[in-house]
C-alpha cells in the first residue's frame, strides 16, 4: 500500500508546537537545562535559515530573495546565541547588549528581501497599492507612537535603553510598510504569501510587546513572547518551503488588484485606529465632547466606506455580467477557463466546453426587429441556465453565441449536456412579440481538455471547430471533432 510522503513545509508546521512545548518544559526544569533551552529556542531561526538556503540553491528566480531572508534570520540566530551565552555568563544580560545589533540588522536584511519580491511581482509603479500600504503603515505607526515612542520622548545619551527599545518597533514598521505593499499588491494570493503575512503580524506583535515590557521593566526571559517569536519562525520556514513560494516572484498579470470587500475592510480598520484610540483615551477623561466627536467621525467614515463598497461591488458585477442576458461576460469566462484548466490539470479532473450559436439569428432580427432578437437572446439565456448542471458556467460569448464551461465533465457527459441543451431550447417556440412566436434552434460544438493540459487556446479552438462542423452539417446539431449528430426530428423523418 502506497504511503503519502510528508512535505518539508508540513514538517515545519508540525514541529513548531512540539519544539515550543519542549522549550517551556525545559524552562520549567531550571537553569540546569539552559543549554537545551537555548538550542530549542534558536531552532526556529535556524530552521528558517536552512530553509532559505535550500530554496536558494534549488530555485534561481528565488535565490536573491532567499539569500536576504536567510541572512536576516541568520543575524537573528547569531543574536540569540550571543544573548543566551551572555545570560549564562552574566546571569542577567544588560539591556541593550551586543545581541541587539544582530536583532536590529535583521530588519534591514528582511526588508530588502521583501522589496525584491515586490519589484518582481509588480515591476511597474502601482500607485493604488502603494497608497493602500501607506494607510496600513501609518495606522501601525500611530499605535507605535502612542504606546511606545510618546511615553519615552526624552531620548538622550543617558538612556540608550529607550533608544534601542524604540528602534525595534521602528524596524517593524519598515517591515510592515514593505509587507503591506506586498500583501495588498496584485498577484496570486498563495499559501506561501499568507504564511509570510502571518509571520510579519506575529513579529510585529511580539516586538512591540517586548519594547513596552522593556520600557516599563516587566520583561522576563522565557515569557510567552518567546512562543510567539518561535511560532513566527516555523511559520516562515513553512512558507518558504511551500510549493507556492515559486509564485512569490512571478510577475502579476494585473497591474492593480481589485478593490475587494476584504481589502476595503482592512483599509477601514486601519483608518479608524487613530480616532478609536483617541476615543478610548478621552473616554477616561471628563470631556464628553471629544468622545462624541471621535465616535461620530468613526461612524460617518464607516458609513461612507460601506457605500463605496456597495458601489465597487456593483461595478465589479457589471464588469463580469452581460447587460442584456444577465449571463457572465466573455472576459469573465476566459479568465475562469484559465483558472479551471489549471485546477483540472492539478487534480487530473476532466474539463469540457460547449460553444453554441442560435441558428439563423440574422433572420430573426430582419423579420421581427432587434427587439424581437433581444427577446430570443434573453429567453435562450434563461433556458440555457436551467439546462446546465449546478456549478457549470454559462456566458454570452458573442452576439448570438454562448459558451458553457463544464468542470469535471468527461466527453460523454459533455455530449449528453450539449444534447440536452439543444433539445431544451428547441422544445417550445419563443415569443418575439405580443402575439408572435418563433421556433429557435441552436448548433452546439463540444470540446474537452486532455488530462494535464492547460492550453486553453486549444480548447476554445476545438470547440469553435466543432460548432462550425455542426453548422455545416445542417444546424440544429451537436458536433465534436467534426462529427455531428442530427436532430431527433430529422432522424424520425428519415426513418
């Protein structure tokens, strides 16, 4: 019986909780196991560094990115070893120490690696995403200023501790600025990208909490923040090793990403951080006007954003929908075909496609006018949508031409659906006026994509040729690969 091979990224995700649990178990055993504690804690950054080097060796496009990310985690690893070595020698490490040089240099190296990813994914200038990233970064900067920098504004040569503590969140802000540009930019939303975003979020939280604890004197070695840092490291290692990491540096086909609901929610949350913080701060005071003003600002902003989200949703729907028939547009169909072809190739599932054309549609327009022709198009679209399976995609492909995408449909199944469509549309005449009926038939071309093939152009061409074969055979036919099956009525007449 074949056994499924466990991927390296899965090992990293599974190892994280185990190593973190062992780390705190040895912490509980006391200083006698300090060496083991250091080894377990440092294993997170060591895993990321090793993963980056492995990927850099295997993938030339990812090599510059992985070398900088690996150098950043290597700097953190060296700082960890220095810090805990000093702790073993001095019992208590003075803050700041030489280890902080390694920790702070890691920010710059990691930021350079992320900048390379951004430039590879979107080589041109993406003003919209840059503004979105700035919104998120400014929001995060306000929090850092409010809770870390503002309480310690008097930075002098006599309080270097304060200066270093402020340097950590500033380094995080540098990563957040670049990371926001990456996460909000155009390109595929892959698992690897999601893990990278999770790493940045965990590190930002842990570093900010560390700075606050260091400033107020509550930080203790081996507190819960170590678990957050270690979890972030193993998550980044998994993201680096995930198969989708190759797409991190793939140029995006879209210059500007869609204004999705999720994106607007992120921007809304970022935009209300400052007034909400002010609201909380002033709620503790005795000035009700400030509290009411801040609350009203938040409510008005969210209402305006909700209105904008509705407009964006309506515009996006209009962009992918045919205005007359209500079916999907040709552009949406072509985008979906490519995505479904990739999915089918990955899973080994079949993919079918139908192209159908209303027979003698020009005669309908000439006889009953364009209003009558529009009635035929609307009714054919309605019948067509009811004759396909749930999950099949129906689109208006041209003037009187329609396309149907059939996921998980083998050739025989695709042919069966095509024949059902042909019969269903011809089953009853269509009203082309207040008291006028017209019998409508369609010709259908059937095509399928071989397993593992992602050539959408070949699929569309095969369906188009099959459609013309059905027309050449006399219309009201279903054809595939040049073979047509006559309508049932014709078969009965000949018999």
